[in-house]
């Protein structure tokens, strides 16, 4: 005779179910209140702006539909240049910033010159405005006549890499130093060299700790990529400037601004989502 035993599946208690219902209702009320208050605030602000004495003049100068529609094609062509520069700069910053962070983490007196050079570099470029770096790189390096003639976007990309590598290097170094020393000791006790310990153990854990900060730096670089226009590159900003000079209307600037926001918005939302997800994972052990 065969006997079958069935293991009862886990089910939340009545108390837990009531807590979930309370939290669900509270979340629904919070969302509803947030939507209503946002609509009310936006309506009040809109009415205040529309009823200002100079609104009609501002509307004609900054929100002219015909001028904006005519400027969109040329601004989109310029935005494609910004995207190309951003893509190349992001790769360069990731590589150079990681090298700087690793250099600053080297131990031993023999590496002191490298550590000192990396420290001076990060201090210099974190303290120097990107606008000045663009001028120095875009106009100073070509004047040396030791490089072949390169387009303005090339020098703008170099300036972005030099500046943002310093920021990313410090963020990565902070993440690497946040890794507990026992992780390094355990890796070295297993026979891993210092380089393999960094590559296999320290850097992956350090990057996970500072992903939100790294993504915020990337969002900031998405905005600053528009500064390459000062070197003469016909990007979205310069294309908008050309349209403004032709139409004597500032609407193309508004179009360029909206396109930059649209380009940055997915990364901003992804950063917020990832930050909330990491915070939730850290607090999951404390949920009662």
C-alpha cells in the first residue's frame, strides 16, 4: 500500500494580508494626492506666467511654432554629432578613468611617482571648468603644429575625456576603497596577484557600489557635450544658434533644449530606478 504525503504550501497569515491591503490603499491615496497636487500646482504656475505683462512678447520670441518646426531638421543633424561625441567620450572616460583609479590604488613606494601623477591629474581637471579645458585643448593643442589637422569634434571629445575621467576615477576609487580589506586578503591568500585581485575581486564589487554615481556623471556628460559648439563644431547648439541668427527668434534654442532633455531623460529615469532598487536590496534584510 502506497501512502502519499503532501507538504502544505506557505501562505501569508491574515495579519500579513491585512497589512498588505493597508499599504496598497495608502499607496493608492498617495499617488492620487500626488497627481492632483501636481496638476493644481502646474495650473497655478501656468496661469501666473500667462497673465504676466510680457508673456505675449516671450511667447512670440521663444515659442514660435513656425520657426521651431523649420529649425528641427538642422538641429537633429547637429544632435547626431553630439550623440557620436558622447558615445566615443563615454568609452574613453570608462577606460582612462579606470586606469587612473587603479593607478591611485597601487601600493608600494616604487609606485609613488605614478600615484602622485594620477593625484595631480585628478585634482587639476576636477578643479578646472570644462569650458576652459575646451579652449585650452581645442585652440592650444592645434597651435603646437605637432598634430595633423583634426575636426573640432575630435578636440571636443578629447577635452570631455580629460575632464570626466578625473571625476569617474575618483568615484571608482571610492568604490574600490569601500570593498572590505578581507576581500583583498582572501584573494591574495588564494594565490591571486595584485592585478588579478583588482580585476576579479575589487573592481567588480567597487563598481556595483558606485553605479548610481557613475550614471549621474554620464548624465552630466550628456549635457556638457553641447559645449563643443564653442570650438566651431556644428552640433545641436550651434545649429540652433545659426537658426536664431537667421530668424531673429529664440525658439530654436528651446527646441535644442528639449532634444537634450529627451536624450537625457531615459538615463535619468534609469539612474533613479537603479538607485531605488539598490536601496531596496540593502534594506530587504530589515523588513518586518
